């Protein structure tokens, strides 16, 4: 276990108590670091998210010893359904009986922050970080802490390592020029929770049903996968709509629209969301009697690019390190693993100093994420075309192994036991 002697009260300040920040803190604290997590919100708080923990992400939580609560409080998810225009629908199960979980973010975040606290992290809520403290006195810039708002003005907090895990609008990353919103893609998301959403229809007499050896199946509209749920992605010409059932009879709906239309949607997000559901032939009946559980939340533009610049003393984790809306429900897997990698980088900086830390972290992130990022970009291009979705449906019928591989990759099943 590393020892960090003759250092300030905290070795690591983590700005942001979401999944990446909580896991970074938990991993570092378990290794012996003194960690302080600063969270702007007061929990419980609503966070726009797909609320989906895929099998690969569940495996990370299991390895970290925090999966039990998530599995107990979340609903099992055994596969995915992707629909296109014209009634095209592809449904597939995760291989080897693997399951993901759907769980509200306010529950997931509370579980992970509680695990970080048990590991020894100091967690503070309602802390707004104003800016980084940057020392330019030795020929190069070094972040040595942060300035936070207080009732009486501002106060400084210092530590050898600061981790910016404060989301896709990271105050620290954007102010220091370490992140930016790219020109393309530009999308906006409108998310809301509904009550009283109708279920997916029971399988018809000619629909494929689950098999003893779980594997992807191509079925007609109106199919289902049994008792466990499926993650739903409804791809349309100018948008896509994610639907996920979560505990307590609540359904998460997230509408993602491109630039231009997204900017107009900000003016009346409720009308935009309800219109999209009412106009959709595969969703309108299920939502006809549904009611909103809370007002919709809007985020945009979604995409965040890391600029490639680095500054000693500061590490990026989670969405602050880069984000493109993931259609395959793997955003939380990126957050979990990204938090782990940031913690390892922080521990290396504490033990050996900053030379090589940023390069090693970039290499580790590329090894962990680059292939899945390419997969997501390719899938996003595929489903953007209704003709491509229809072609994929036909191809899946002829070559079911291709669909099996697609569903397994989407769920990060290669990472799960």
C-alpha cells in the first residue's frame, strides 16, 4: 500500500460526485490516499441519463465489490431492441445469460458515493467549484488546488492532485482549455420519467421466443424477451428515442435530436418530447395514458472532446474527459472504467511525480475505450439510415451470428464473465 507522508490534509481533491468521481475516490482511498470529493448538488438529485448499466459495466462493479446493491435495486436487462422506420425491429439477448441492470441515477450515485465514503473518502455536498488554482512560478503551469464558493465569498482547497469529474460541462476542463464542444456531432437530449407506460406487446404466435441457450433472435414487431427487460433504442430519420423501464414502475425516456432541431426543442422541451412519442407508430399507444413523473431535463450540445492539452496537477475523468452520446447504453461503463484509470494515474503522480502520468493515462484510456468508440461511431452511422437498419434486419436473419456479435459488443459482454 503506498504511503503519502508530509502532504496536505488531502492527497486528492475530486470535483464531482457522479460515477466517475465516486469510483476514482473509492479506488484511490482503498490504496491509502486521503481523498475529498466535492459535489455541487445536494443528493438525491435527478441526472439526465439512460439509467442503463450494461453487462460489462456490471462486471466492473462486481470486480470493485459494489455490484450487489446495484443488482438488488435495479431491474434485470437481458438484451436490446433496435427499431427503425417502417416497423423494422431487431431484438437480441446478451450471450451466455448475461444481464445488465436498469437503475435510476439518483439510486446508483447514492450507492457509489456511499461506497466511496466507506472506503475513507470525505464527501461534501453543495460545494460549487469556481476555478482551479494554477501556479505558474516554475516555468510551467501546475494546478495546486481549487477555489470554491462559500457563504462568505470564496475559499481555497489545495492538494497535490485534482481530478475534474464534474461532467460534460466541466468548469475546470473548459476554463483551462482542456475540453471543448466539437462542431460535429452536435446533438441535444431531452429526458424525462413517465408513469403508466404500457408494456411491450406479448409475442405473437409467429414471433420468435427466448431459447434455452440465450442468443440473439430476429423477431417481428410486438416481440418481447420474457420477464427480464430490454434496453430500447428507436431510431428515426431525425432523432432517436431511448426507453428504459426502471424500478417503481417508472420509465426513462430520452429523446436525442441533432443541431438546429435541438435548439428549437429547448424552447418547449415538454411539447417536443410528447409530440415525438405521440407521432411515433411504435410508441404512441404505450404512452397514450402515461403521465410525467417530473418535468423534462434538457442537455446540449452533448458531445465533448478533450483537446489533448494537459496540465500537471489536474486529471480528467468521466464526461469531462470526452463524451459522445452512446446509443448502446455504455456511457456508465466509460464512467466506471474512466474513474478507475484516473485513480491509478493519481496514485502514480503521488508516488512518483507527474512525468509520464498524462501520457500513461491517455494510453490506458485508448486501450480501454478506442475500439468501442469506433464501434459506436459505426453503429451510429448505420442506424442513421432507415435502409441500413432494414438491410441489417435481413442480414441478421440470414447470419444470426452477426447479430449475436453485435449485441454482445454493444453490451460490452466481452468484459463480463
